[in-house]
């Protein structure tokens, strides 16, 4: 069964979230400007060298500090990530896609980010005829979506756009079994280890 990860509703939801974040930003900005204008009017209305003049100054300084503290993390992190996510979704619709068929090897548990988007690393294994060895093919799955239902050794046909997993289909479950490389050292110069020779002697075998 082919699993399509993204649809039109995802783009619409991201677009609404972007507008909501911008709405919060403009709301806070207008409130800050309103306070600044009110403090200017308050300052102008005071008599010359009035002791109360410290009040509008203090309020303006505090509001300016709070505004800066709000703007940089909110717009630099939250809005930036929402905008990049929306950009990614638009590229998924119009960008060049690639279809491949490989054996799935494993998920990598460490947290990754691609273009400010949290992703899960999916490792596929592909056989290189030229190099005569298995090579890793890394594909990124959006953590906002359900984890792909694929297991080690599954033969999977998948579609990616800019290395983001867009669609996949498990063609065969457990089609290949991966073996870990043996850590034991190979026999040197064709000689067997002494322990193996002694075992054969004890069993009456010819050496």
C-alpha cells in the first residue's frame, strides 16, 4: 500500500499558522507603539523639569526591553521555522522529485534539523556495483508526521524531494537480512590460530 505523507490540508494548516504568528507579532508591535505614543504625550504634558518625568521614561525603557526580548526569539525562531516549513511544503508540490527502491536499514535516533525543520533520519542501503559494497542512502522524515511503518530489511520504493520523504510503499517485508561484520581478525598467511590447531589434535584430526 502506498503511503502519501503530505496533502493539501498540510499546506493550508501551515499557511494559517504563519498568518497567526504574524498576527501575534503585529498585535504586540501595535501595543508597544501605543504605549510609546502615550508616554510621549504624557512627557509633553508635564511641566518643565517635573519629577514625574521619570515615569514615562521608565515605562518606555521597560517596554522597549520587553519588546526586544519578545521579538528576537519569536520572529527569529518561531516565525522563521513556520515560514521555512511552509516553503518546504510548497517545494514538495512543485519541486523535482526522485523515486528510488532500496532496502531499509535503520532509523537514527539523534535529533536532526534540515533547513530549520525537525526530521528523523531514515537510512537505506543500496548496493554499488562499481564499488562492490553497500552504501548508505539517508532520507529525512518529518517528525510532525507519523513515523514511517518500515522495518529493517524491507524493500521500499520511496519518493523524495530535496531528501524529504514524500511517499513510500513497502514492496516486500524482510526482503533482506543485514549481517554485522565479524570483529574477529582474519587468519594471517593462511595459518589457523593455535587454539584451533590444538583442538584438532585432541580430536585426532590431521593438521
